[in-house]
């Protein structure tokens, strides 16, 4: 399939041919299923990831927004696919340094994840971590610490104290505390 070929080109660093293959695959999907289909939304998302990896954030956001729009129309506003789209869009805004917009999307993702998964789930921990990072970047260290601590509590409970994600969160907290002491 063109998608697999695109992945091979991408891994080889041949980005123009990778994009060409991805776009051919998307065209086939759209002709088979129409534009309002979950697979098309996933493919828009994948092309958005491609553009994100290239540092073309405005183009990436176009594809992520298309994916979000399809997912909202198919699944409603309170679905994990929608939460994932919000999270990815928040990440792109974070990469661009647009922390208010990043926070807006991360909080939308968190709200859905908490409502569907409860407060003690790895996806919720990821949302807390992302929000903590935004507060860190904005220099609001007490708020960052609050969210990193929530992340740590979930990760210790679910993943254990020696899991790499748990250890990374502990390191983030220790680093943050050194910044707060200055």
C-alpha cells in the first residue's frame, strides 16, 4: 500500500516521496469511503504527524484540524479519538511556543479523558504531564509542580515506581524544584 511505502520513504529520509505516497493513499481512501470516515481522519492525523516531524507546524495543524472535524462529526465531542486530536493539536501549539492555545487544547483533552477513563489512567497522566509542561514553559512553577505531582501519583500507581515514565516524571519534579529554589 502507498501508506507503507510512504513510511519506508520517510524512514529513509526521502520526505518528498514519502509525502507523495501518503497523499496517494489518502486520495484512494477518500474515493473509497468519502471524506467523513474514521480511516480518513486517521490518515489526516498521520499526515499532520509527518508535517510536525518536518517542523511545518501550520501545515500540520491544517491536517490535525481536518482530522478533529471528522472525529467530532462521527463520534461527538466526548470521545477518546477527539481527546487524542485535542492533545496532538495542543502539542503542536506547544512546539510553536503558543502556550495559551496549547493549554486550551490540553485541557479539552484532559476533560474528555477524565470523564471517560476516570482520574487514575495513563492517558490522564499524560494530559496532566502536558499541562504541567506548559505551566513550566510559562514560568508558573507552582502550577507545573501541581500537575507533575498528579502525573507522578498516577504513574506510580499504574506503572510502578521503577517504570521509565515514572522515573522521568520524578526527574522533571526534581529539576523543577531546583528552578523554584533559584
